[in-house]
């Protein structure tokens, strides 16, 4: 809509006017004052949009912020274990965790797959539920380790040349395990998990095969790629789903599928 | 609000200096508002919780980028909106669209469209139609529409929050409104412009 008050506004013009975003509101108001049809169209639009109301979010208690903080500080601490770019208070909160190396994760995975898909009658050893729990722990830890690497890269200051040799080593270590987990996810019918692992793998390959030091432009480009694909967020979502499965697996005999 | 912003500045200064207490204050103060925004954007309690966590993590990583001329709460809000947008995009790619654009909802999906004397029936129908309209929106359209329609953000602010050009944000809002009208108009007897 131009400022010409003789032209009928388009439906989009009326929407923008309704939201206070019209380019020439004065011209449009003049037109509306003299055009009953357009005024009726605007009234009708307003009636429709006023029917679209937000669903009231579930109430959160006064202690909600404290609960958010409780969960958050563990994750901040976890992020601080890698490269020392996080403040001391965050590093100090780091839980003592035993991370599986890529090789160990791979051997666990193979044990799991052999046990699950090639059962030997009468074979003794780790039971199915226990094997699944071990695998869930391994995958959960793998995703958490991956998050640390992604966070380090996202948190890097792009103003200076960045030494990523530690992240590169971590990525190399994570890569072999990631490939196996992805294959396992495909094999066990978990396409959502497989897709996220595939996206994670691309980032890990890039970091593992990249230089040990990134210039500001390279750091920014890598960060943009990670952020634009939402890899970190997806890894977190899958990680939280796996933690939920871990809890379920620990609670009862219900079958937990990966 | 002014007092809140001043105390945000104090807490922010502490957080930037590496004091966990400062960041804790900010998290506890703004969590509920962020949850409400995240819930409106995702429509899901569990997703909203994840968005709140992710938003604070991103905010923490970017504390050094925060420009003190803007209100801290607005800055945080934009980060949360961006996190919710990422989640919507991820979900959109994964899930099948139950209502592809251009298809009309089956009559059986709605109560009768005849004017009903009972306002509750009408309200339920409208609510159902709103749900259908929202499900027809792309992630970008939905995010932009929620921020414009429910949260009252300007198109320029939406562009900033979602990392979009203002023109793209505007077009997303307009497409979303068209979808709303397409689905709601039959129930409300809207006059075509």
C-alpha cells in the first residue's frame, strides 16, 4: 500500500495495519474512513485474529527458577571440563564422571548387538536389560562428551586465532563411537536418533580433519554451521530422551528399545 | 521495571566477572517468563522446559556479546525465541505434516459449522481450528506469528530474534495469518476483503 488513499488496501496491508506495521498508516486510515467495504474487511480480519488466543501455559511455582538453576549448573559445569574457557566456579561444579573412550564404547556396542541380534541359545553372560542399560549409559555419555566439544567451539572467541587441538583430539575419539552408534540406531529402527548422530558426525569429521588452529573467519564459519543446523540442540534433545530411557530401564523390567 | 533492570545490571556484572551467584539470580528471575514464551511457541511442556535450559546456556555463552543498551530481559527473550525456533524446525523436519498446505480439513475433524447457540461449542470449534491452522504453518511462520500475535513483538524485533531479514519476518507473519484465515473464516463467517 502506498500513501495513495484512493487505492484499496490489499489483505496483507490490512494485516500489517492491524498489527501497527503499515508503511503508510495515515493514508490507509483516510481510505478506511471513506470505504465501507474495506472497513468491513478490516473488522472481519480483527474478529478472526481476536479469536486466536494463546493457550495459557501451565503454571510454574515460585521455586521454578531455583529448579531451572539446579539443572542448569550441572550442565554449565559439564561444559567447563574441556578447555578452561569457563569460569572457575563452573569448572568447580563439574561432577566426577567416567567417560567411555571411543574404543570402549565401540566394544560395548558390539557386545550389545551380538547379544541382541545373534542370540546363542544357552549363552551365559550379561542379561538383555543389563546390556541395554550399559548401552544407554554409553550413548548418553557419548552425547554429553559431544556436547562439550560443540560448546567449546560455540563458546570460542572469534577475535583471536583459536587453538582447537584438544577439541580435535576429542572429535577424533568421538567419531568412531558415533559411527557405530549411528549404525546401531539404523539397525534397531531409531531413524530420529540416527539422523541426529549423522548430523553430529559431519561436525565431528570437520573438526577432526581440520587444522589445530582456526583463524577468526574459520571459527565463525564453523560456529555458523553448527548453529544453523541446530546440532547442539538436537544432541541435547536426544540426550535427554536417552536419560529418560535410562531412568525407565533402571526402574523396571519394561523393554527399552534404542 | 526500572528497578528490575538495575538489579539485572548488578547480577549481570557479577556473572560476567565469573561469579555464579550473579547468573543464578538472573536464571531465577527470568525462568518463568521464558517458560511462558517457550510454551506458547512449542505448545508442549517438555519442549518448553528444554528451551528454557538451552536459552540460559546460550545466554551464558554469549554474556560477553550482550549490549547493555538493550534491556537484558529483551535480549534473553530473543535468545529463547531463537531456541524455540530451532526446536520447531527440528521437529518440522522430523514429523510429517498432518495438514499439508492446500488441503482442507476433513469435515469429520470439526464439529458442525452451522452457527451453534452454545458458545462453548463454538469456542471449542475455534480452538480446534486454531490448532489446525498452527499445524499448517512452517516453523518460521509459526515462530513469527506467535511472537507477533501473542508476544506483541514488532516485525523488526522478530527478525532479530529469529535471525531473519525484516522482510522475511514480515512475509512469515503474513503467510501465517493467511493460513489462520483460511481455516477460521468458515467458522466465523469472515468477510473476504
